[in-house]
């Protein structure tokens, strides 16, 4: 089942480093698509189902014990397997569009570029968990790492990822750039350092192109 691609709906993902504005713009995209009567599931990773949300808590919680990078990777994909097979795939098969706040590109960026795990290991897990399922379009919101962290830091207590050092997020950002450059047909880079109106004008132009 996991190898099958039954996908009348479109699968859109939102990516970027910390505080780049994914949540803010996810709402904008949701409103834009719903105003055009597109049946839509909005979800996020890690998470999206009760079990996957519990795994999200495990991943984000700050803890005294150092978290092994491979353990982190496997938790991310355990959550994703549940999410893909019980929520995303059925929604796409029913003709809905799916808008997901982060997906496997985040794993390549955070666990791959950020933590330094081999990209081919991530690819193997991606194939195992998703079969041939890949997003149709990925918006990478891009901003200087420091500016994004400042936006995120203004809000709440920092989680385990947000507490990483600057160099980690610079590797993550470079990881996103590399993914986008390698497959320009699937990725759209949006300058998220602009004011919100300008960011959303850019996103709207991309969505119009998609329709
Ligand atoms: N993770 C995830 C992995 O390591 N591997 C994986 O495979 C996956 C899927 C949680 C963590 O999980 C890790 C990566 C993450 O560290 P998350 O909750 O999606 O993932 O990540 P966060 O980046 O922490 O999400 P946030 O909700 O903190 O940030 P957002 O959604 O990017 O930012 P948002 O929209 O809340 O905006 C932040 C602030 O900036 C303002 C907003 O109003 C808000 O106050 N803002 C702007 N201000 C000025 N101009 C603009 N253009 C603005 N846009 C937003």
C-alpha cells in the first residue's frame, strides 16, 4: 500500500528554518485555497495524528539526556509513517489537496545537513515510508538565520531544536538551498525577510501559477 501513488489531489509543503513564518503563511494559503473551493487538509510535521503529535512532543522537549541523531531520525520517520498512511494518503486519494507544514525536506535539512546524518540513509527511509509519494510543490520560506531566530525567540520558550547553535541553522538553511537547487521544478524559494504583505504577494503568484 505504501508504494502506491493514488493522488488526485495536490500535495503542497511549506519549509524553512526557525521562525521563518510557516505558520503565519500556512493560514494565508489555507484561506486562499478555501476561497477557491478547493477541498483541503491542513496538517503539520512532526505530528498531524494523535500518535504522531505524541512523537512530536518527544522530539521537541528539552531534556537532560543527549538525543542520539539516529534515534531522532527514526522518531521523525515513525511519526511520518503514521501521518502519511492514516491521514495524508487517504486525503489525497479522496481528491483533497494537502497542505503540510514541514515534511521530508525538513529531515534532509535538519537531520541530514544539520546533524550530519548520511543523505542516502534518509533517502532509504523516505522510500520505505512514503513509497513514491512526494510533494507536488514545496515552498521554501527563506530568511537569514539570525532574523528567523529573532522572530521565533520573541514568542515563547525555545524548544530543543530552537536551542541549537547558529551554525546548526546555517547548515540547515544551506541544506534547503541545495535541495531547491537540485530540483527547481518542485521548489519555490520565497524571500521571507520581506514584510508580510510582500511575502504573501509572492506566495499568491506561485499559487496562481499552480492553478
Ligand atoms: N524537524 C521537523 C526536524 O528536525 N525534522 C523533521 O523532519 C521535521 C518535520 C518543529 C521542529 O521540528 C524539526 C524542525 C523544527 O525545529 P515547527 O514547529 O514546524 O517544527 O518549526 P518552527 O520553525 O519552530 O515553527 P514556528 O512555528 O516556530 O515558526 P514559523 O511557523 O516558521 O513562524 P511563525 O509563522 O510562527 O512566525 C514567527 C513570528 O514571525 C512573525 C510572526 O508574526 C510570528 O510572530 N512573522 C513576521 N514578521 C515580520 N515579517 C514577516 N514577513 C513575518 N512572517 C512571520
